[in-house]
């Protein structure tokens, strides 16, 4: 049963999602997902008809540092409400069923997202869209949390030192993904796959 719940190795250290590495991984991955998604939106935005020119310029990047504190607060809340509980549920499901851990984690994450999307119905919003957004944003944090929480630190770091190490590793991956998004955008615009939207001649610009 232990082998079926692992990532492929027959012997794994105990996984503690609520430990130093797990909590740091959940928060850092949520931040990374949000920043990469915002970068992708900035890359695609000039090609959209509904693009608002006020934020198409590099000036938009100057506003990003102002969003760091709200982003961190959102990541902490999302980790406590979604990633960490879903990881615990997925690990227990994997231990009971012997199914692959990643599959059980994604199943638990989808169920948790379905519960968190319920308040959207009370507010009059579209439930399916809310569930898809929550589930999509939480998939990577749940998987990364389980992975980092189950890795031993060769130097035995704990507490803030361990959290910084995990956050740094995830930040490096996030920076690499941002570079990939920008490179993909340049390639898409350069090859004509994406074209910057320009209003038809004579169209009024308000």
C-alpha cells in the first residue's frame, strides 16, 4: 500500500503538508501561479480587441510591486483553505486506496475546489466557472506541496531556513516559466500566430 501511494520510489519519508516545507511550498506556488498567469495575460493582451491601452505599456510592470503584499495574503489564505487540506485529503485517499498519489491529490483538489466554489452560487455567480478557476489555480500548489513536504533536506534545515530554501527553489522555477512565456509571446508575434490588435481605419477611439 505504501508503494502504490508513492511517486515511484518504494521508500519515502513521511509527508507532512503542514510542516515547514509544505506550508512554504503551498504559499510560494500560489504566488508563482498568479505571477505566471498575469505575465501570460500581459503577453496576450495586445492581441485582444477588448484590450485596454492604459495597461498595455510597460507602465503596468511598475505597478506589480504594489501587488506583492495582497498577493502574499491571497496565497496564504488559499493555502490554508485549499492546497493544504486538499493535500492531506489526497494523501489519505492514496494510502487507503493504493492509487497513484498524484491522481488522488488531483481528485481531492477537485473536490475541495467544488466545496470552495459553493459561495459563488449564493453571490449569484457562475458555479462551473468558479470551480474551474479554483481547481485550475490549485492543481500545481497541491502537487508541489506534496512533493516538497515529502523531500528530506540533506542539511537538516527547519523553520524559517527551510521555508526560505523551498520558496527560493519555487521562485527559480517561476522565473524560468516567465521567461518561457515571454519567449513564447515573442515567437508567436514574430511568426504571426498572434497579431497586435489595431482598430479598423476610421474607427472611433474613446
